C-alpha cells in the first residue's frame, strides 16, 4: 500500500533526527497529555512542591497544554539523546574529600548541543513542507517527560524521570513542534513493577509517594535552584554532592541495558568526574568561570557553587579542609561566609572554633555561636542516624 504524504514526512523527519545523533525520535499528538497532565501539575503546584521555582506557576497554562503554548501545533517530534556515563556515578560519594557533580553537568551544556541540532532538523523539515516549526529544549514551558512517554520514548518512573528499556535513565529530551499533522506513535507502558530502588536510595526522602517528587527536599533543587542558605535539616544528607544528585537515576535496574553516550560532546571531562573539594573551595569568580566555561554549572554562579562546596567540606570529616573553610570566613558573600561557619563547626571542636574566630578578628557573637551549635547538632544527628 502506498504511504500517505504524512507518513512519508514523518519517516523523513525521524530519519533526519536519528542521523543527527539522537538515539530515539517519535511523534506525539500534542493533545495526548490533556487527560492527566494539567491536573497533575495543578496538584503539584498547590502542594507547594515546586518550592521557589515560581516560573512553573506563572507558565501553568502553557506548560500543561502545548496548544496553549503554540496554537498552531498539530504534531510534536520528541527526541532523546543518551548521556550514559562510562563510570559509576555513586562511587565518588565514598570519597569524602572529592566533589560529586551530576553526570549531566560533567560535560558541555546539553542545551546548546541539542537545540542547535534540532534547529537544523526543523529548518530542513520546514523547507520540505512549507509548514511552521518551533524548537524547545528544557527551558521552555513544555512538559517534556509526559510527552516523551506518550510518544513511546519510555515511561515516567517512580522517580518521575523518563526511563527507557534500551537506554535506562540517562536521557536528554527535546522537541520540535510543527503545524504539520503527522501520525502519532503509541505510548510506552510502565515497567517499574514493584521496584522501589529509586525511592529508597534518596538521601533526603524527596519522594512522598511513588511518581511524586517534592523539590523542597530534593538535592538537585537545593544545590542548583535554591538561592539562599541550604536548610540545616538537609545539609548532612547532601554529603559531597555539590551540583545535583544522580542517586535515583544511577540505581535504576533498567540502566543495565544502558550504553555509554556515543556523542563525544556528552562524554565526561576527566577533571569534573571527582574534583578535589579543596581546589573548588578556593575558586574566585574568574577561576569559577574559567573552569566551568561551556558547562551548565556556570549558570548557578560562584556564590551558590562555593556554598555547596563548603557544605560538602563540612560533611567530609577531613581536617585538611579546615584551612580553606577558614579562608572562606573572609569572603565578600554572606552566603559563603555562613556556609563556612557551618563547615568549620563540623570539622573542629568548640575550643578551636572560638580560636579561629578570634584569630581572624571575627566576633564570637550569639549568631555565630548559634550557627556552630546547629552544625554540632547536625553532626550528632548524623552519627545517631548512621548507628
């Protein structure tokens, strides 16, 4: 039987995406998520689980329905690119003097890579068809994971991220919206079964129930999106994670079928797999920008980054890190100084803590001593918890 024009256009679009290095490419009807996505998003926002990510509420209508975002859309090409690591991302958590950076941030910023390729694909498709196109990657108000599941790229696991039978949990997503009506692919079914690995490993219990995430407790949110001091209750559990957290992804059993990223630009930089905390804590603004040039880490800025590093120093139990924490007491950023106080409170005893402040010309006032006491209490709670 002769294929229709829409089928031929779909085949050429998918083939072009695969030729550009995407590992999967499938078509979804933009109306396919309307039965559940808006209600799910409303419940998430009303429970306050988006924390300070206010843009999610501001873009609620556009986010929950692609047709509100762009009324001309008739079909969406969802693509996925595998960024599977060549190393075990959980191993660095045992190296207390080293920093754990999320796998997705150990290489070039994927936004630029994926968006550039999608623009090329979309441009060629528009030239062939005369139809209109729009390209979106992550930062736009698009519910990529539900749409990717409806397109059949995978399913949303109990950790709320997309999981593929072929590529596991390590997937970057992107989309091309088009005014051309194209045949949709069938959705994938849920293959999580009774597994709870991703829920049980979470250091901060950020999953109130399967398939639900509370960003307020999530280490990725706390170390990347959260701009103020990290709440004391979560600091010990952060360990040495200084940018994001991969625990729930890395433990997924479906990763046994995953392969390493074949895209060279998504392979980890050796200097970002397990850098030393003492080196990162010393970074000034110029050094931070130079080290993370072209990396997604750069977008949080030095202040938040060094805050995270100092929390990790405080969790290290490594007295060799006392000098860098002490030096941070004189930083121009109050956020960094506060993290340094907490770190020192975990690394030295009360007598040494007072001496450090006196020698540095800092007053041991009630606020400083209260911060030290909180750090001491956190340490005691961590010891009880490990027992």
